[in-house]
C-alpha cells in the first residue's frame, strides 16, 4: 500500500513534534534537579550554622577547662602574657570546632573553620566568639558542575560554667598581722628537760589598747607566738586558750598559754618574752586548749571524750556542760595523777547529798583529795585530803551552802606535804582559800595527806537526784603557778604570717559568688578568665573575679 505524499508529510510532522516535546520535558526536568541541589546547599548551610553554634558552647567551655587543669596538673606553665593565652585558646577552639564539623563532610561538601577570635564582655563569665566556617560544595548534575562556596559567620556570646581556677589552686595566700605586744615572763622554771609550762596573761584597758585590733569584739585574730631558736625567727605558734574576753568595765581578758624556755626570746634565768599578735583579717581561730594543758575538756563536742574519760552510771552533756547525776554515777580519767598538779574546774554543786570532784577513785568521795559536797550538819561543802574517817580528813567551807546552785571556779593545788583549796569568781579572784600542810601537824597526823596516784573523778552518790555540773576542767603542773607575766611594749608589722586555708570543698570554680568578688579596679583585668591563666600577671579587659582568699 502506498502512502500519498501528504500522508508522509503528516507522519513526519508527528514524529518531529514528539521529539521536540520530549526534549523540552527533559530540559525542564534537569532545571528542576539543578534547582533542588541549589536549595539543598541553602538548607545545608543553615544546618551547618545551627550545628556550629550549638557545639560552640561546649567546645569553648571544654577548652577553658582543659587548659586550666593542664596548668593545675603541671602539664603546662602559666602563660607569659594574656596575648599568648588568648592565642592558645583561639587555636584550641578552632581545632575542636573544625574537628566537630568535619564529621559532616562528604564527597560533595567540605567544611573548614576560618579565623576564630575571642573577646571579653562586661561580664567576666561571658566571652564573645567570632569566626567563620567555609562550606565548599561540588556536584555533577546532568553533566553540569554545580559549585558553591558559603562563608558562614559565627558570632556568639558564650557563658562559662565551672571553669577550675589554676590561680587559686597553684598559689599560696597568707594572713599577716600589723601589731604585736611583748609578753614579759618572770620565774619561768629553769628545768634541764625543756619541759612545757602553762601560765596566763591578763589584758585590760590599762595595759592593752583594744582599738588597735581589727575586730576587738572577738579574740579570733590574736596569736601567741614564740621564738624559733633554730631558724632565729618568730614563727612558733604557741598553744593558747582564751578563757575570758573583754569582760566587765575594765575589759578584762584572760589567756592561758603553754611554752618551753627555748621558745622564750632572750631567755635568761627564768626571764624573757614571747609575743601577742593582733590586728589581722584572719577568719581562723587558732585556740588550742587541748595542748595548752596537761588535761583539758570543755565538753563542747556534746559527747564524752573516751580518750580522756571512763564513765559509769548516769551522765549527759547539755549546752557544753557535763552533768553527772544519780546513785553511784562516775566520770573519771583514764590516767592517774599524784602530787605535783593543780586541778581547776568551773563547777556547780547542788544541795543534794552527795557529790565529789577531785583526785578521787571513781564512785568515791573518801579515797583521794578534792571537793566533797554532802549534807553533814548542814555544812555541805567540804575539802578532803585523805580516806581516814576516824582522824583529821579535811575541813568544811564556812557558809558553804552559799556556793551551791551556782557556777564557781574550784581549785586544788596538790603537793607532797600540802594541799591548797580555793574558790574563785569568774575573774579568777579568790573568794575562799584554805591550806592543809602535814608539816604543821603533829605525828602521826603529819602522814595523813594522800599521796597516791588517783584518777580525776566527777562522782555522785546516795541520792538519785544528786547532781553536779562541770563547764570546763584542766590540769597543769603545780610549779607553773609561780610564773609571772606583764604586758610590755607594742610594736608594728611583725614578720609572722600564716597560710590561708583553702576552705572550699573540692575544686574551686572561677566566679563562684561564695569564693569571689567582682573586681573592676585598675587591676581587675588581671583576674579575668584569661588573666588568671597568666597567674594574674597580665590583664585581659578591665574586669574580673578576684578570689576572696586573696583579700579577706
């Protein structure tokens, strides 16, 4: 069958039209694909910007933490200046950010971090980070190369959190004192064994100017120091106990001190001096009564110290006072003591039969030497010097009932041939005193003063309501009573110093409000987050957080 010429032309036109249509469709499809790739680049750029900003907070904090710990551990030294520290931080941030973003690279996309710079803000715990991330995109689509380069800007304020402070960690800070008084000593025992001896000094308005103290309302700032004969320095902190501070109209203070003759400056034949320091910002109280006396307890721990005491029967501690109560109750020392000691305590005897405090066997008021409170002819307060019942065993205090139900200071001086009893008021002024000496008694009574080693005991008997309270108690050598002291010259700027304790728990973090104060003074920049990495020798900005340990 043969087509006509018109038919052939018609068929050719149909084929031509179809070819042109399909070619047009193909071109449009390619345009769409290319457009999609371009949109992908824009979307990817947004994702990279989001990822960079999200990771930046952790990266910047990690860099500061790692550098701080490296200095603290001695892996690297403090930086010579702020510029070096800043450059190191910037390089570390750039490296870590680049490493983080590299995980997003693929065969079409390459990321690289450009310049990173860090600047300070008006908040020492906030730094500003600026920089850029370069995005390179390459892809062949439909024989067309799609090339793109995007510069993603980074500009963000970063809050720093829990950055350890190498400046505080690596440095030592010291308390200093601005005033001192010489404490002149006389009649100090000249023993060959260089034994320690305990004595007291008394301050009042006539011999001490309290206004020269930093805070005279508290004795916390005072120190008692002795001479170091090895180093030839005043750097021996002597144990002391402030029994009384600024009491009464005369502002009386009584301080007990313990030292040996080698710690007394210019010691010669029982004379010399030590020093009382004051006028310091120290927050540390260095009283050490346990080492000031041979035995001491003020019961402030609200529990019995088993290193000192044995117990039997009923006792308790309330408001820093030991209360022994009931039938056959006793608190007594682990050690025993013979003659040669002075026992002093602040106690309250009560008018209930019976109580005893002194060098007694536990649960006894007859075996030993001491104070005895019991109802016998309504005399109540007795002094016992032996355990003999049929011969002279002591005496009673006239009007002894007047001392009951009140706290007084009771004293016992126990010697080989003599025992001395005293009752004192709170200022250590003697209200009652009586001595018993075997040399004044005819035989065989001159043998009756007890010389046996006894524990120090606090005992109650007979009645379940018998109660005695002890506020504090101490023991010292009897020879120490002869030591005399006077307050001497005042001097300024002593050389003694004490390292400040770093009282924080664990790691101290820069800017912790409990440990730092804001510093916008002329050297405030030295205490900025970068300034501390130079050991506070160079400034970065004009504001920082200064550690309180340095200023308080």
